[in-house]
C-alpha cells in the first residue's frame, strides 16, 4: 500500500525532534522539519510523483540525500534513521518534547539531569520538586507543565492544508464511481475553518451503497467505522475521519446546506422555517409534505427571504441578521490582492533569491512584493545586521531599475526585543518601505509585559505592520498571553496595520480577532511569510481567514494599488 504524504511528514518531524534532542547539527534538524512541511504541502502524493519519474530533489529545500530518504520511506513505509533514533533515545522523549514550553533542549536537560524518560517520570519529578532545581525551569514552567500533564488528550484536529491534500485525492477517487453526480466536501472544510475535525463529503447518486463501497475500498482507508445505505464513515491512515453522505439530486442544495453547517447556523435557519410553518432538513424545505425548495442552496435561502450567505460566514455570528437587512459584507477575494508584504529570500532563511521571488509574485498577478528578511537577533535564520540590510537595499534598488510594472519593496521582519525595542536602529529602518515587526522569542512574558512589549514596538513610527500578532502555532503552541484588544486598539491609534499571516500553521490573526480588528476600524495586511515560491500560494488561506473575519477589500492593506499603499505605509 502506498505511504501517504502525511505519514512521511510525520516521520520526518519525529526524526527532527529526536535529532535535536540528541544534539545534532541545527541545520540538519531544520532540513528535516522543512522537508516535512514541503512533503505535507505537496499537491500530489510522493508515490505518484516518483511513479511519474519526477525528481524529489527538485523540490525546495530537498537535497539529494533527503530525496533519497523520502523515496526510501515511500517505497518501504519505514524510515531507518527514525527507527535508529528511537532505539538510541529512550521512552517517550518525543512526546515530552511536544509539551508546551518544552523544546528539545529542555528535554535533553530533563533526561540528562533527572533521568526523565516518560511522562510519568516527569509527573514524579514535578511532585518531588526536582524540576525547579534545573536551569531554565522556574515555578511558572512547573505550573504550565502540571497543567498540560493534567489535561486529557485534546480532540485531534487537522490543519486545513493537510485536509485539502487528503480531500483532493479522495474526491478524485469517488468521482470515478459509476453514477455519481456532485462530489463536494462540506462541513468546516467548506466554511474554511483553519482546522477540521473531520471531512464531510456529500455525493449525489442513486445507489448510495455503491458509493460507500467505493469509499471503503479507497487505498488510504485504515478502518471502516460505519456502513449504511446512505452514509459511510471511515478513518484514513492519517487518522482523519471521513463522513460520507449520499443523497438524491433533488436534495443536493438542502443536504449541502445541512452538512456545511455550522450546526448553529443550521438551527437558526430551521427556526426561521418553523416560524413560517415550514420544515427544513437535509432533504429539503417542506410545506407539509410538499418540497418547496432543496435543489440549490440559493433557492432555500431565497424562500427564507435571504440572499445566499457565503459558507465562511455561516457560524451564527450575526450573518443571518445582516443578510436579512441586505448588509452582508462583500468579502475580499484572492483576485483583490495586489501584492505580498511579508516574503523572505536567501539573504536570511528563504530558499529563493529576491529576483526569482519577484518573478514568482509577478506571475501570480501581483504588482508589488516586500522582501522582509529576518533581523540580526535571529542568528539561526541568518538575520541581517544593518550592514547587510544596507547592501540588500542597494540590490533591491538595482533590481527595481530593471523591472517594469512590478516593484520590490524594501523591508525587514525586525525582531521585537523583550523590552519592546527593535532589533535594528532607526537609521536603517528609515531607508525601508515596509517594516514588519515580530516576536520570535520570550513567548512566556506575563500578560501585562507582553502587551506593553507589542505596543512599545508599535510606538516606533517605522513599524508598518505587526506580524503574526499572537504567535500561535496551530496544534503546537497557544497564543502568548496578551491583551489582544489593547494591542488592536493601540495599532489603530498609531496607524499601524495588523497581519493575517497566511502560513497554514499560523493563520494569525485568526478569524475572530480579524473581525474584531475590522470592527475597531483597524486594517489588516494578508501576507504569506513565504520562504519559498510554493508558499506564495498560501495567500488563499489568508484570504479564507479574512473572509471568515468578514473583511472586505477596503479592510485589507494589500488590495491597494502601489501608490496608495506607499502613502498608507508612511506614518
Ligand atoms: P468539525 O468537523 O469539528 O471541524 O466541524 P463541522 O462543522 O464540520 O462539524 P461536523 O463534522 O460534526 O458536522 C458537519 C455538519 O453537519 C455541521 O457543520 C452541521 C451538520 N450537523 C451536524 N450535527 C448536527 C445537528 O445536530 N444539528 C444540525 N442542525 N446540524 C448538524
Ligand atoms: Ca467536519
Ligand atoms: Ca462529520
């Protein structure tokens, strides 16, 4: 059976974790992590790429050695390096490293100094008060770990990009069945939530059992959890659950609406139907026994006196009242985006030279792109000091002289130091078009200090955009403790923009905070933070979250043409 991309990525990630704990070369560790992200984001399975004779070493960040290892995993389902590391490093160290606040470095200390090999060992060490004696483990860390160890295992959710890769392959497989009409992924996936609990796939066909059989026979199915004439539930080998529902064509709109949800939105609509003496369910809108709508969603909304509500808004967060008053927002779309304001190059930890990145941005229909490489504090990312940034500025000036109809903006992703000052002096920031300020360390400051830190950074009039404002990493790291409302208000007072970082594991600000920002009159930049050409395409994920945050083109900085943009970037 072919090995799925998600499984390969998980093995590469685990290997990176264990290599880091073992104290391997950080570049090697990062190479494995990066490869995991690349594999995870591939539009096709590694197996099919190899079968088509394509070279994995042509992918960004994947050299010959890694390409060989990945091909080996794809062929055998096993990763010798990982097996070896697991034998060499005892117990549950990888699980321990995944706890909040514990990276590989601290796990090494726990293991080396206290002999911790399992989660139980760690609990015991905390009970016995041994943790505090270790360097870098204060009482705050102890309390945090106690909390994390006490929590039941959270419901596993899957990042939207991971679900997309699974969904695309599966939808193609189902389309191959005889007698299928529509095949569509509904649920939180269609509402474009940043993560999904499972995939809800809706198919129109007469013979539901045949479609169910086709799903059960899919090569990536691990277990079939339930099987019936119109519904089938399976769990894929990645752990992602799939709920399949088969309905007749006449119920397509009603079923799509029902399975798109959200549940709260459905209930609100059903109540509207009841008020009119009707009944609304997944088979249609009914007056007595007569179906008065159901083939399309638009038809059902129309009967209820509403315009069609975009799936991204269907959360019962005021969209029905807005629809009733004909005041639904005209949501921003990908084609409104005119440029990307947070992009890396080989000057820091990007994989592509500035000129190539510019060409790729231009090919996406943009008219500008800001190069915002890291600043000097981030040594692992080859952050730029004022001298190198000065030389980069000169290079960009020369490049712009050659480009027509496209502009590379000079920028920096400057680190916000612990006290809220910036990692680069004003005299160099003064030469830039865009300064993106970001927190990359000291995530555990107390709330008041963290809030002050961000606000102080925005006090610097050179700062145009606050990058990934809460620092969350989906499924890995919670947002740091910060009074986000104060930060949003402070951004508004200072004419600073907030970022929706479109990286699939960030999507930060999230939908809810983006909407709060809009309501407070603060505008946002949707930026990819791309370190490779392929990552420029994450823009659509940022736009999805912006849409979930009710944003219209006018709320988004990088929908502005260049001249207007430049004026807005000046504070
Ligand atoms: P998820 O999977 O946790 O990311 O979120 P959803 O929204 O995809 O939820 P899921 O998979 O449990 O159900 C898919 C859709 O089915 C949901 O959005 C709305 C509909 N649905 C599920 N349960 C109910 C229910 O009890 N009542 C109503 N009205 N709709 C439901
Ligand atoms: Ca779902
Ligand atoms: Ca479901």
